[in-house]
C-alpha cells in the first residue's frame, strides 16, 4: 500500500484527490494511509465485498470528471497523470478512456522492458466498428486494464461500473466493464510505459496460494452474458461472439479440470466454440469435457455435438 500511495503523491500533475477504499483490510494499509499527512488523500471504509465493490465505491465517491484506479500492490511512474491527461485532452471529448502501457518488475530478473505485446495494436484513438478485424478487437480488450487508464467518470457510471453482485471475490469483474466500453466507446491506446506491475507483490501475498487453489467462480460476462449482449450494438454482435469464445473455451477446460465436464461442454456449445475457435484448441477442450470417469461406459460416439450458439 505505501509504495502505491507514494507513487500517487509523487505525480508531476498535483491537482488531484486520492480516494483510498479500505475494503475490510487487515494488513494495516488503512493506518499507512491515515499517517501520510497529505490533504489530497481521503480514505473511505467498508466491509469486505471484493475488488469490484471496492472500485465501485471509489467511483461513487469521485467528485471530478476523470478517474483512475490503482491496486495497492502496484505503482504509477511520476508522469502517469500528466502524460495521460495530455493525451486524453488532445483527442477531444468524444474519447472516453486513455490506456497506457505497463512495465513489469519481477523479484529474480528485475525490470522487464515494455514491448508491444500485440502486433494487431496501433497507438492512437480507436473505436470498434463492423470492419475491425476480430483479432484487433481481442487485442484491445486484452490491453484495456483499468489500473493503467484515465477515464471519464460519466462513461464508467453509464455502463454500471465493475461487477459487484453477490458475496465478493470474482474472476473477471473488471472485464465485465471492459466488454461494455470496448463495444461502445472510443479509446486511446498509448504505448508509453507509465504503470508498474509488481509480480512479487501478487505472488507473495498471504492469500495468493489459497486463491490459486480455490474454485473460481465463472466470470460474470459469461454467466450473465445476456446483459453484455443487451448493450452490444447490433452491427457488432459477431465481434462479441468472437470476443467471448476464447473465454468460454478456457472456462470449459477449467470446469473439466474440476470434474464439471457436463457444464464445461455446455459452455463449448452455448458460445459456439466449435466454429469460432482454432480447431486444435477446440478438440483439446472437447476431449477434456468428454473424458469419462473410470468405470463409466464408453461414449457411443466421439463426434462433438453441434454447437447451439450463445443464448
């Protein structure tokens, strides 16, 4: 927490308010915030409700037109706000989000320099259209990570913020919002590396092993896909199907690894993974979801069922 807060207070652009949401933490982070002695920092506390609820609480507390998010174990470089604000203002009010790049710090190897991870991406203003290649749309969705963005508050509120329903702790609550923004808003992609992701903080966190071993809930943009479809412009429906298919394929494999093969097969069919995924990946997932338990009778036919498509 101290590293993240210090990186905010060291920004070259100084006219901001930092809202720290204490989501029922027990690691002493709230005490670090209270002792910082900077009037620009305000702390709000709530019972633990998960990352989506914490970000939404911060979004609700914002009193400005722009907002950024930063996780407690990462940091911004000193010109994060200044450079991203300059980029957003240069592109005009029709652009809702500017997203910078990250550099990675690893405990053994140190700094990993930024390289454009997607050959399908180009710097500058971007908006999804029916003519956009599917791979490009997928690359933008992957690049849009909220801890390295500056966004217009009205845009994020319009699309309902992050997924925060139920008893906290989700997998993909940030992508819930990303899907809606990618489908409907103009975004600026910047390759300036202004955010630092610390792998050692994530790997050494007390809950890290427990989280990896726990049964993850299904990502909300899959379990509540009808709500994503409802805000998708009709000309972009085919793009949405292609964006969802890789996640459905991965979820099917994960469910199979947890013994939920029938549910995994349902995801392959519902999201039309047979026709929207590379054949080798689909066959692998189909085999995993079809594997019978020891002692069960063999399947009458190894032929995959015809996909039903999203519903």
